[in-house]
């Protein structure tokens, strides 16, 4: 379980369930449970192989050096075989309990994470945008699992998760800059100026604020959703403005606080989307 990065797989399951609960129920409960387990298999498998590929790099980062492979608690081949077994098994199960569209999206998410995002991390900071795609797909997959279509709220969910990841990671890459440098992972904190990060975090915060209002604009949610969404969006944007005109030490503290604020923002935004119909 440690190999599968529990925090990330929990996030996958939570965002997946948002897509499921927002969509109309179209499959029986047993098939639903098996399908959710299969999607978790695909995500856990890709994370397992990611750990296999990055086992040497992980030794150089404080937050990753105690993972099973760099710490020597697990043989690398175990991670490799388990990873592919889970990806293949999850895809096959989804073909029977879910639908071809969801199985295909899950397979694409796993393969793009392994073959595009993981190797690109050490070559370009723009890997962030590539990795945001498989990171945002679980919510869409929850929707497609129930509807067998890519439309409406499913597209919205993908978009909000994609946008949210950009400033979220930009912030963590700044206050953990030295760790990423040691692991040879390129981030915008290393390749671009401090002002570039400040401006982009603010711009994406404003984009998230405006994008979050779309369910109201399109008539899917009412005024209660509108006021709640705009409140949390404004708080995120105002906090992003506080990042300007700070020295390096203050900037690092602010980036850390903004990172934690994004962690609070996401469940609130998705929660009101679910509750305030």
C-alpha cells in the first residue's frame, strides 16, 4: 500500500466518487463497486511503476527517500510486476463491469502518466501541464462510468481539476525548490523567475474563480452554489495576491500557505457542487 502512494490514490478515489455521485445511476451496485476497484487498480498500478522508474531519484528527496524502493524495503521487480498486473487487470475488469470508454480513459491515464509525464519531469517544467491531464481524468471517469459519455458536468469536473493542479504544484515547487533540484526534477521555480510564479499563481487562481461559476452560468446550480463558489474563489485569489512584493524567505512561507489553502479549496468547491443542487 505504501508503494501505491496512499495519499494520491485516496485523492483519485475521492475525485472519482464526485463524478459518480453527480451522474445518474445507470449500473447496479455490485458492478459499480467492482468498477471503482478496477479504476483504483489502474491508478495504483501507474503509481507503482512510477515509483519503479524514479527509485533512484527518490533517494535524493526528503519526502520520498523513505518510500519502499529507495529505502530498500521492496525489490524493484515487485513494483514493476504488481504495477503492470494492476493496470491490465483493472482495464479488463472495467470492460466487463463498466464500459469501453471508461476503461480506455483509465488506460490512457495510466500510460500517459508513465510514458509522458514521468520522463518529462526531469527535462522540462512544462511536464506539469502534461501530468495535470491524468491527474484530472478520475473525475471525468466517474462521470463516464455512469453515463458512458463525455459531456456536461463530466467536462466541467475535468477542467476544474486540471486548472487546480497548476497553481497548487507551482506553490509546492517553490517552497520545496531545493528538494526538486536534488532529485533533478525541473520545475518553474528553478527555470523561471519568482515574479513568473507569482503572476501565474494569481492568473490561475482567477481562472479557477471564474471557471468555478460555470455550473451557475449554465443553469446547473442555483444562487447558493454561486455565492459559496465565488466566496472560496475570491479567498484563493486574494491570497494569491499576497504573494507579490515578498523576499525569498517570506515568499517561501507564503507559497506553503497557498499550497495548503488549495487543499482546503478543492473539497469545498466539489462539495458544494454535490450538495447545493
